[in-house]
C-alpha cells in the first residue's frame, strides 16, 4: 500500500499554491461576475512571470478586474492612462534639479511598481509605447545613462480597445510579442448581466475595492513561481508544442506564424495551468488551453482570409486538430 501512495504524491508540494489560487478566485468573485476564465489566465500569467494584454469594448470591467487582481496581491500597484500626448518621461520618470544640492535627482515614474495597469495602451504614440516595451522585456529602465532595475514581481496588465475604434494606434508585431497572453473579454451572458446588476445594487454605493482583501504576499508568490518553473514536462509534450507552433509558420491561411518566443510562452503557460490544477507535470490539455491566449496576438491572417471573415481562433483550432495529441 505504501508504494501505491508514493506513486500519487507530487514531487513538488503544490497544495498551498492551489489553495492560494482558489482563495484569489473566491475573493474576486465577490465583485467580478462570470469572468472565471479571465481571472484564471491572469493567475497563470502571474505564475509564468509574463505580461498580459486585455482586449475588449469599453465598459466590460477590464480595468476593474485588473485593479482588483492587483489588490489581492500584497504588492505595489500603479495605473497609467495612455493618451495621444503622453511622453516617455511621463511613464519612466524624469531628472529634476535639486536646488539645495544643485544636482539632478531622478524622480521615478509610475512604471516603477509591481503590478502596473496601463489603460488603453493603443492610444499612446510609438515612442511612448517603445519606452514601455524596453521596461517589459529588460525589467529595468535606462534614463540619462543610468540603469534602474525593477523590484520583483513586475507585471504589466495593459487594456486595449478594438483597433476599429477611433484614435488608436495598432501595436507593432514585435511589441505584441512581449505580452505572454492576450485575453479577449466578451460581453457577459444574460444571466451574468442580471447578477452584475444585482450585486451592484446590493453594494449600495460601496466601492468594489473596499470588498477585496489581499491574499498573496511577495515571498509566497516568489516560491509559487519557482514551483511552477519546476513542473515536469516530458519530451513528447515539448515536441507537441514545437509541432503546433511550427505549423503556424507554413499554414496557407496565415501571413505570419508564431516565433520561438511563442513556443516558450506556451510551455510556461501550460506549466502554470498544471500548477493551478495541483499537478507537477504538464498534460496535452494544459497545452491546448494555452494555445489561443498565447498565439492570438502573435499570428496574422492573410488578407484574403481576413476579408472572408475568418479569425485567428479558427486557424488555431485547425492547427490543433491537425497535430496528433501525444499519449
């Protein structure tokens, strides 16, 4: 009997991680209705140490969810509203002359925080976007020749309205690639909409932030990230990921396929899904679950298919069905 028990024990103790994830979900459910997938993807990105792009029409709680997600973590939080006149110094900070010492002092901008919410990222001009993307990739900022590293954790949650909306600048492919996941948020179902109205009515004017309490501190989070990295991935799963991404590069419906960074993003996200589910090994279902949020913003349809009304999700489904699932 003892041997049988041993076989079912995880190499990595994931009980506390799983419990923390469930606590975060429960805490957010107090305010956020029907966005379980959205919240789980945010948690997966946090464990996989990646940034998230959130897309959807105005008014569907993109910003509120991101703000409350930051509140369940015992970390610093800042919010930057991107506008067409925003300068890089408004994001990174600027050097100011100290009259007493007659020397320049660097005043850190709002990007120097743990969880940074950027509202309407596609409204800012290219040079401001470029300043942000250096910080996302390098996790540091270089100002006047001095490099300032960021404190851990550092995660950017950026919201964008669909490109068709006026006054928006499409993010270039190289910059989109910096985001681990792109989460598309849709309108709620009728049942969820009724619940949203009811809970808002029952709050009687109380701000949603006052109902949410911090759950996870930075020390535990660092531990959970390390455990997520240690999740086991068999060679057949690695080949499965490589085959899926490789198929995006020679697909007749795609003008641009996924890069090796996309493969790594699928790997890291699949590990996070395994850890969230209390498993210390990745299964093909974890990989499948990661495909759309990882690939959606990294692949581009050919103009002909786009005109026919095809979506990137349709092509991802085709590719998923064309590759044999490892057993």
